[in-house]
């Protein structure tokens, strides 16, 4: 019994040494502290909404009018203004750079807005498909129920059917009664009064 106790104590001692060698234990009942990130964080949904607004504005006639007005003013200022006030000389390199920069940002923003719209359309299509499946299942269920009701009503005796059956039976009884009377099957009718046999 004593060697077993010594062996158990040795195992606990080695387990404690290995646990101490691992470092601080992580607690599972507490959340981990947030890790620092090198890249800045942003909300993709907010960025997507912003891209949709920009793409919507770029696709309007107002944007085209304002861009045309800015370009005309830019060109006129750099041609007609005094040479000291001109900021973009005749080849208009700065204007070309600004327009190419605007185009290079507009294209990805428009694609991002289109991707978000495609995702929304896909979700709506999936919901419509599920709704159609539910509607078809409900329609099939109601069709089966109506067919079962029709079959059940076909077997139910209606008031008109009962009336016609009773009238047929009454006619049949009258015909039998008349037939038996003509043949003399029924005894002659006795006058009302006290009969001798009734004693």
C-alpha cells in the first residue's frame, strides 16, 4: 500500500512541475484580451454603403453636368488667366492625372456596388424561391384536402337524395298495398264495434 502512495505522490509532483513549466494557465471562463492589429480596421458594410452612394451619384446626370462644368472652368482658367495664376499649363497634365485618378477609383467602387447588389439579388431570389416552394406545397395540400372533401361529400346522403329515396319507398309500399288489396289477400274490413272474439 505504501509503494502505491509513493508512486501517486511522485506522479502529482511531476504533473505539478510540468504545469508550472508551461507558464500561466489560460482561463476558459474569461474572454481573451483583444490583439493589436497592424492594419486599420473598418466596417465593410459601412464601406459598402458608401461605395453604393458614390456609384449612385456617379451614375446620375448631375455628376456629368458638374464634371463637365469643372473641366470647362479648368481649361478656360488655364488658357485665359494670367500666366502667374495658371496652375496647369496647356497639355493639362494635372487635369489628365485627376481624371485618371477619378476613373481608377470610380471603377472599383462601381464594381463593389454591383457585387453588393448581386448579393442582395441572390438573397432575394433565394427567398422568393423558398416562398414559391412553400406556396406550391400549400396549394398541393389544399388541392388534396378539397379532393378528399369531394370524395367524402359524394358518400354523404344529402337531403334531396334522402327525400327521393323516401318517395320511392312510399311509392313501392303503396303499389304493394294496392296489389294485395286487389288480390284479396287482406281480410274484409269489419265494422267498428265490439267483436265476439275479443272476449
